[in-house]
């Protein structure tokens, strides 16, 4: 059977077979939306394959974290959404007989190889824009369904399972037969194709849909999710919060494309909506985008575009008002879980605050306690992002020749300083023509560094994973990541030397 990403098929099968040989597996994953969805996909696949496992999360897979993992009695460790960048240290543990690593990752690999290593970058696929950690985990999950002989018999599972109407229409790609029957959902489960929805949340969480839609290997996963009945895609307004934000807030907070008199303008957004000939309130409350009829959506969108045109927003920007939306069709309308982008933010709100357990619970289907707790954490996360962006915009970034930077000290949490840096780019005083480097306090000895670039800088040669790795090692730290977004940890007091070295490297890359 052809998997969602043919190039990775053989390696995925090799990795899956190795997992099936294990008595039990330690699953280790990264603490962000992509890491959580990676873990949820892997956990579900292991469970369905009846392989016992335990899950741990790490902020960073450094020597200490790996030593802890090595100290456990697990002989097989599955790393998801990290592991490639730490292959040097992992390899030493492997050589010492501490454990056998199986890796499903998309970060830049360290200069060492291992047998069970699934990473798009090894097969000519871009790990920053075409496949996420959750995507790599999904490819592995699909292979695991194939090689393990314990997956439920579709016919049996169809009786005992919980096929929703949406899942019944599952077809070709994921059900082998192409028949549209009640066993479609069970087939999707047997093939692990239902996990494509989480893979898309991971990719969106890693900003892989930044250009407006997912592409490359990600598109193959989207297709499988659609066929399995767990995903719907279509062109829609490119605003964040279509499921949960009341309409005025949806428009007011949408600043990626600035529309004068509406963006960042509470009264302006209200006046704009009041001026439309539509019933946009129900029981005195503003409705949400997801609850509008198609005609109503059309009316609002057209008026928005007209306003943008009449206030001189350039055509290229206006195009960006529409993008591909990824809807998790089995989740209730009007919840964070239905929109891949809102879902991923909800997950970041848990894992980046040391509550990965909560996010994992949500991914695994806990719609009670975990979801409630995640929503509380989300309110806090939003407040922190907004305060962080305000702070950075107020204080601005220090401009060097090729990079710009700021130091948040203890005012922005180190786990979200990268998100803040990325979101602040393009605000007043924060240019989009230079990569941004952000520092935040990690502990008494160390400082966290996050960096973000743009795709246009990457096309000109920028590779932040190299910049972070080399600049960090020059001052006794370490780092890595992707071309467009990377990070590092360095000993305190080395920030200036770090910036100086980073500025040089970026200068060379862009020359
Ligand atoms: O660990 P990792 O791969 O998960 O993190 C990716 C990070 O890079 C995310 O925080 C995401 O916001 C950021 N990113 C970005 N722009 C991109 C791609 C990734 O800011 N185009
Ligand atoms: O928090 P996370 O990195 O998942 O956010 C992904 C993207 O979602 C951000 O880069 C931003 O464009 C958008 N977002 C937003 N408003 C929020 C949270 C996220 O517009 N409150
Ligand atoms: O933490 P931040 O969101 O800035 O991370 C951006 C990217 O850099 C992520 O993909 C992360 O996994 C990677 N990173 C890394 N090594 C570090 C810090 C971050 O590979 N020391
Ligand atoms: Zn990732």
C-alpha cells in the first residue's frame, strides 16, 4: 500500500517493524503544538498496535534529558518532533547500549546517522515547510498499521466502533477498497488515517501553512484526512478565530492584513458590522464566523474586500485575506478544536506552560476535564502573547547590519519568546527585512535564544538553524531548528558576542 509520502515509505516501514519488536516503548516528545500532536499520533498508533508505552515530554532534548531517558529501563525509545538534531548524543547512548532510538522528526539532523531515523530532510523534503513532526509521526503511524497484525478487523470494529456520519463517507485513499460504506470509519481507524487531522494541526502549529495553504508532503496527508472524513478544506477568510471569536473581535484583532478603520479599531469594527444589512447578533450576543451561512459569509467578506480596496490596501495584501482553512469535521462547530489554527494555539497554551499532559489529553479525546483546563490556560497564553507583543513593539528591536534583536530578560517566558518574536515582526520598529533574535532568561546560568525569519529571506539564503547552531557553539552553547525558525541555549553574559557572531553569519548567508 502506498503511504501518504512515498519517499518516506521504506524508512517508515523499517522503523515500524522495529517498534513492533519492542516489548515496550518510551515515547519522548517536544513541548509545543507539533510535539503534542506528534505524541498523540504515536501514542494512538502504539496503542492500536498493542505495544505498551509510556509518554514523557521535554522542553529540550539536551544531554541531561537524554541521560534521564537512558537511566530508565526502556530499551526502545521513540523520539517525535525532536531527536534528529541530537543524534550525536543519542548515538553515544546507542553505542553504550542504553537504548535503541527510533526517531520521527523534521529538524536539521546532527552529523551522525542511526538505523531507525525518519526525517523528511533525509529524502529531499523540506522539514520547515513540507512536513512537520506530527506529519513524520503520521507517516510512521500509517506504516505501523500496515506492519502490525493486531489492527482491528474493519468489519468487527465497525460494529463496536463509533462511526459518525462524517466518517461514513471515507473513501479510496484510506479504505483500500474505495467503497463508501459504514465500515469506512473503521477502515480509517485500522489504517490510522483518522490521525491525519492531528497531523494537520501539528503542521499548522509549526506555521507550515504560512503561505496560505499546506503543500508538498503535507498535502498528501490532507488528502488522506479528507478521504477519511476527518478533515474538510476550502478557501475561507484568512483570519484567526473563525470558530470562537465574536465577529467584532475577529475583525478587530486581524492585523496580518491591516484594514484601516477596522484592524485594531474596536469601534470601527463595530460600525463596519452594524453597517451591513445582516442579523449578526443573536440573543444580544455577536455571532461567530463559523456560525454564519455561506451567503452571510459572502456578504461580510465582500464588504471587507471593498473596504480594503477603497482604503488603498494593495492588491497583493488583499489576496492574503483569503486562504485555505483546515476544519476538523468531527469536532463541534464553534470550538477551538474545529479549526486547525485555533487547535494548535490551544495546545501551545498547555505544553509551553508545563501542562503537556493537558494538551495530550485533549488530543486523545478528553473533552471534559482536559478541555476545560486547556481553555483556562489559553486565556493566560493569549494575555501573555499580547503583553509580549506590546512590550516588544513599545521597546523596539536593536538594529545590527544584518539582524535585529531584543532581550526580554524575565518579562517574556522563554517558552513563548519565539512565538512573540514571530508575531511582532512587521509591527512598527520591527522590520521584516532582517531576521529577529530574541533573548529571554532561562535560569541562573543560561539564556534562551529564539530566532525567526521570513520565507523571502530563506529564499535569499538565510538558514537560521545554522546561525543558531554556530553562534551558540561559538559562545559555549548549542542550538538548531529550521531555516526559518530556530533556537539556542547559551551561557548568560554572552548575548553580545552571540549577536555579533550571528550578524556575521547572516551577512555571509545573504551575500
Ligand atoms: O520545534 P519546532 O519545529 O516545533 O518549532 C517550530 C517553531 O517555528 C514554531 O514556534 C513556529 O511558530 C515557528 N515557525 C515560524 N515560521 C515558520 C515556520 C516555523 O515562526 N515559517
Ligand atoms: O501560538 P501559536 O504559535 O500557535 O500561534 C500561531 C499563529 O496564530 C500566530 O503566529 C498568530 O498568527 C496566530 N494567533 C493569533 N492570535 C492569537 C494566537 C495566535 O492571531 N491569540
Ligand atoms: O523555541 P523556539 O520556538 O524559538 O524554537 C524554534 C525552533 O528551534 C524549534 O523548531 C526548536 O525545536 C528549535 N530549537 C533547537 N534547539 C534549541 C532551541 C530551539 O533546535 N536549543
Ligand atoms: Zn515541529
